[in-house]
C-alpha cells in the first residue's frame, strides 16, 4: 500500500522542522527502536484517523535568491512538491504575508496538488485572528496552529484526511515487483535499459500508482516480474535538470510499491550517507534488499578486491548485513541479469513459512548454546515461538517477561534463524510477548 506523501514547504525559519517533529513524534520513537539505523531524517511516518502518512521535511525556500546552496534547496523543495500527494505550506503569522510567500504560493498553484495553508506561531487569540491575513495568498482558509505547543495540529491532520488520495495500491498484475533505486548518476537508467534490452519478452507496460509512472512487466525465466519505475527515470526528458538530486524522496515511492529493492551503488564512490538513507527505508518498509554495485568495470581489481569491497559495504550498512551484494557493469553488460535473479531468490525468502516444530527446535538449540539473559535475578524464559506472517517474515516469541529481552539477545536469535532458514535479503520482524499478562513488545529487525 502506498502511503500519502505530505511535503512541508515554506520560507526558512517558519517552523517546518518543528512541525515535522511534532507530527511524527510518536511514530519516530517506534522507528528509532530499530538499532543500527540512526541517521539524519527528512521523512517519517505518522498515523491519524486510520491512515498512515509519510511526512517530508524540506529546506527553507527562497524562490529567486542567488547562490549554489539556495539553488540546491530550491531543487530539493521542487522535487518534494513534484512527488507529494499533498503539500502543507507553512507561513509565519508573526511576520504576515511576505513577497516570498506570494511567490511560493504561485509556485504551489502551478503544481496542481492539494495545498493546505498552515499559519504557524498562532500562539494566542490575536495571532489566530492575524492568520486570516493569509487569505490573500489565494490558497484557501489558513489553518492557525502552533508547532511548538501542538495547538491546531489536530485540525491540520483532520484537513489532511479530507484531501489525501484514496489508496492507490491497486496492483492488478501478479508477480514480483522489483524497484531499482539509488542516488543520481549511479546508473539506474542504464541498468534498467540493459535489463530490458537483454530480456526482450516485455509483456506490457502498466501505469504506476502515482502520477504517470510506467512499470515494465516482463517474463523472466518463466516468472512474471514488474520492474517498478523509479519516478520516471526512463523518461529523462520529462524531469527538470538536476531535480533528481533529492533521491530519497524519489526512492520512497518506488520502495513502497515494490517487493524487493535493488539499491545501486557507485563502485568508484563507495557507500554514501544517501545510500544508507535509502537502505534504511527499505528495512523500515519490510522490503527485500539486494545491493548492486554498478560501474565495476571502472575499478582496478585483483583476486581480493570483490571480497574486500563486500566487507566495506557490510561495515557501512551494518543494519542490512543480511542483504546479498552483486557486482555489475550496466555499460558493458557484465552480469546485468544477476540482480533480477537474486531479487527473485530474495522474494522467495520473504515469503517463506517455517513450521512451528522446526522453529522451536532451532530456538531451543539456540537457548541451550547461549542462555537467555537475566535482569535483577530474573532470567528470560522463552516458552515457544511461532511464525505469524510473511513478506517480511514475522515471528512471535512467547516469554515470561518481554522486558527481559535485551537487543543483543534478540539479534542473536535472529542470526540463528538466518543460519537455519536463510532469509537472505529479507528483514525479519521479532515480536516478544509476555505470556502471563497482556503486555507485548515489538522489535523490527
């Protein structure tokens, strides 16, 4: 299911990040319970009224200011606007409508996207009345709120429910959905074209779930594969120059619609912070992950280079150590079929079911080899475990007290499950439930 994407835009210092933190505070606490994925965040999920929204924070927008940094921010914001389902335009009620606000409002009207006008810093009755001045922007009724104190944010969320698009997750074509994602200039288009060039049995092209993206449906060794379009990378002429720079936002859509993501890395540049952002989102969404190192032909190699390079990737992406690594060259065609082959193996692993008997045998052996931890004289006891879901695989462990489960032991159990059953490329969800009372604790791994 694709979550509605909400972009927060506005001039610098109007309170976008404060509002972002206010809106995603509780869900973010849950996300950050996943060890190993700490990073600068520009996006996060929050649920309201039964709908989960993905909120995207953006830099302050000054439409016509000179300078490379400002131009970069403008590109980021423009990308966020192009990708968003709904835009929240934040203004500062203490300053009133400014010339920059007027220019941004004009930009937003041209986007043809639903826009909610939020008048921030409306901390008292007089300021709430002053918010009405923003009617002149022509974007409808201003919503007074205080991101700092939280007042009015509920009204904003209710307004989002009214304009958010219905679920666009309809996927009529059955098959494994594979997204090619990554930073700009790592070779996404080249790999996609190489794959489609080598596999000429294209069945059809179907509309994507957002805007005009088109996904390719192909037959691959007797299986149906849908290559998920990553924000129009095959129609480069329709994307403004430089606008792909905000690659995380583009990746969000493709990952949500896919079963498995191929994360392309540049062999010359290695793993970057942006790569880690995208890999972390794959993990959080419970999708399969294959790490594809492109431009391998440009690297000077000896007999140990590939092994050393894989080790460097594992070190940089410790939270995704379960993911297979494939080396390709989209330019020369070297091993370009391999990523799709591996992705299909990963999807099989995501869909694998383990019998309760087999599962408890492995868990029992694990507890014998490494006794569960104790706390204040009370030792963790695991009564039994069962699998409760697939894609990603989810397991419930019934224990005497879930608060005794230390992260290191949870990781130990996950590693034992991987040793026994594989699950290559797939995250696992580990749920520890206290058997003697109603409390439970979930840890995504």
